[in-house]
C-alpha cells in the first residue's frame, strides 16, 4: 500500500507497525454517518471535546482506504487505543477538516 495522498484528503495512521491510509471518500463518510449519525453533529462533538473514542475509531474504520487481510475491527480499535489520543489527533483533525471543507 502506498502512502497517503494529501491532495485527496488522505491521512496516515500507524497501527502495529503498519501504515494504514484513511481516505474520507463519499462512500466512507456515508457509512460513518450511517453508524454515527450526522457528520456535522460529530464535528460539533469533537470541537466541544465530547467525541467518544468509539466514534473516532468508527470514523477511522470507515475511512480506511484498504483493510489489511485479517484486520478485524476489534484489533483495529485496540491499535487506535494503544496509540493514545495525542497521537491520533493529527489524523482526526485532517479528517474533520476534509469533512468541513469537502473536496
């Protein structure tokens, strides 16, 4: 898998030594919205510091450009959690910026 393309609004996330690329495509955001509710409300919760870890994991999961074979959502969630909130913030900010700005 090649690296993230910032022109496409992609961000990278390192889980268990593997670089995963997140792309907030229309279909990915529709899937995230189907699980999490309206994206604008999600952005508001994030801005207010009320975004739940499970919501961040779900957004990241739906935005994965490619899912490595054998990667379960639970293992992905554990990897995101192991990184810690501070390490995940740049990726979250990139995705939220793309949700707000569009491409």
